C-alpha cells in the first residue's frame, strides 16, 4: 500500500529530515510512527501526502509513484489518504454534520449521496447525537471524532494521523486510538505519528521508530522504546 525506497529529504536550509528510509506498509496494517521531536515523523507524513517531494528515493502509494504525479493529479491522489491533525482543523461556524459533508461537497459528490454517507460515518465514530452541534460545543475528544469522520467519509484506503492525541487527556487519547484501531479492523490502512508512549506500549501494534531521520527500529507488536 505504501512503500518508501531509499528516501532522503533535505530541506532547503540543509536540514536532513529523513535519510535513506526504506520501508513497506501493507494494506490493512496499523503502524505507529514514533521518535523524539525533530526525528522526521511529520516530514514522513508530508511526503506521503505529496506536500513535500523527496530529495532522493521513491515513494509509491496505492500503486502510484508520487514522483510521476503532475500538479493537476495531486488533489485526486490525496483522496487516497484521510488525514487527521493534532489541532482538529474543523470549521468553527459549521455544524458537525456540515463539517463532515464539506469534505464531500468539495468533491462534488451528489447531495443524496452526502445525506446518506454523513450519518453513517457519524454513527461509526459515535457522534450521531451531536450532528447539529458546533465544534465549540464539543469536548476535544468529540472534536477529534468529527475530524476522524471527515477523514473517513470518502472511504480512503489509508488513514494518516499526525499526533492525533497531542491535545487530549490520557483517557480521551485512549478512546481516539481505540477508534483508529477499530477503523483499521474494518480494513483501512492506518498510520499514526505519535508521542503517546503508554498507548503505543499497550496496543502492541507495529512500531517504526525514527531518530535523526533514520529508521532505528521496526517491530511487529512493538513498544515505544526507551528514548523520551
Ligand atoms: N519546512 C521545513 N524547513 C526546514 N526544516 C524543516 C522543515 N520542517 C521540518 N524541518 C526540520 O526537519 C527535521 C524533522 O522535522 P519533523 O517536523 O519531521 O519532526 P517530527 O518528528 O515531526 O517532530 P515533532 O515530534 O516535534 O513533531 C527537524 O530538524 C526540523 O527542524
Ligand atoms: Mg511532527
């Protein structure tokens, strides 16, 4: 589903954020991407989304070699990846249902289809009863559930999250990670960049650890590791 081959990313001012990263993530995998601040996790995420291009190496996502993408192909390519951010990024003036529907409206999905899919995905994240609320009326965990619903409503093969629990308390963080795990069990490939050490240790999923831009560990049923 995702393959990085010899990927190096050097930012313009000369920081090497990733160095010679080679890894494969199979369809249906659940992967934690861990490592200290500055290790290159968000760079990995931005390369996957094709927000950045690698300095060297090859990235293939769901059969697409990202180097071959023309600018006009990029929005279509990004539909393969549902994205969840640390800060939720909801539209404050819109209701929960409208926030989720908006993701489909920009894709010009027919109205009838939108009316069918939005309640389904809100049900999946356990927020059917909040569909008319505005984001400010929700807890942080509920807002992140809306963001997960929005990421999933177009049924992408990959769900990608960068520090999805960074603004949440431990219990709510656990709920969000459990939701991502449930989504994975329904067949979506899930990649989560995180600092949530206790959750990573308890979930026993694949852990890819980065340090100074290099993969230093890649374990099935792994743990966060010893570094802070
Ligand atoms: N746009 C940029 N221009 C120049 N350097 C950058 C840019 N973005 C990131 N870097 C550098 O690349 C390295 C990796 O950064 P990255 O954001 O990928 O780390 P991270 O693992 O996500 O860290 P954190 O846990 O703090 O989010 C860091 O040294 C950072 O300063
Ligand atoms: Mg980051």
